[in-house]
C-alpha cells in the first residue's frame, strides 16, 4: 500500500513516516503544499495524509483542486485546529476523514484501515479476484491449495491490477504507482516485473491472466470457462 504524507513539521513527519513504515505502508513525504498537490494528482498513491497548514498551498486548496481534477484517492486531513468550521471546510472540500492534532497513533492507524476498506474491496488484508487471493500481511498469492510468496514489487503490481480490475493500465501508470511519481524508472523495468508476476500466477495454476494490450498497457482477466 503506497501512502503519501504531506506535512511540513519535520519532527512530526519523521515520526509518522517511521510509524507507518513499521505498519508495512510504503510512504513518500512532501513538506510543501505545491509539491504535495503534484504528488496527489499523479495518482500514484492509495491513501493521502494531508496537513492543513502548509507552505505554498494549504490542505483545503490541495483537496479541492485534486477533486476538481477527478482524483478520488482517499484523503485524511490532519490539523492543529479543532474548530468545527475547519472540519466542515475540509470535508466539504472533498476530504474523506479528519483528525485533530495531537492524536493517538492507534486512532490514526484505525482510520487509515477504515479508508483502505472503503477504497478497495478487501477483507482482513486479503484481496480477491477470480480464483486467486492476495494476502497483504504475508505478501503471498494463493489459488486453492497452491500459494507462492511475492516480492514487494510483484505484490504491488497484483494489488494495483486487482484494485482496477476491468481497466487497462498503461505502463506509465504502473511505473508511477509501483516506483513513485518522481521515479526515473524505465518502462522495461515494468516489463521485467510483469514477467516475474506472470510466472507467479502460472505457478499457482490460476485461470487469472495478465494480458498485454498492444500499444497501451496491461489488463487483468479471468477465464472461468
């Protein structure tokens, strides 16, 4: 699960990044509002934790502009302000949830889990499609009695494909999603990891396939015949 933290308080950001990585989130951090907006609009993230008071552009503006451009990524807003009007403003701008500083770590993690469940059809850290089950905690792919361990990149590829089942994902989208929006990853890296992932699917003897769509990208398909 790739998560973006937009927070300008250095100590707070460092602490949150450490906590989230211990919970197996892959976290990128921005300390500036303009940079944060570009990152949110990249579509590379599954969740966004967004502070309100930021240099360059505040959190309310970021949420509003992202939603106007069709970005549907779940956003949890953080702020030192506890006034009701600020909470209402954040939610009206398009935020999915709101947490006031200071907060307990357990509450933050619980709210993130709730947003994950709301965004993706998952139960207890498992993603299903066709005859396969993807297990987040163990990074394993299973089909019936067969299972195989995935690398981190292979897992992200499968999670992204399952989350966008029925859609064709471009190589650019995959590169941004798996390696980050500011990565200089070449498209041939996408091809390489896609090949690895296909071999894992073959190993568990599933009817799910990753189909290449010529000149566009990839699509997850299930042949249940």
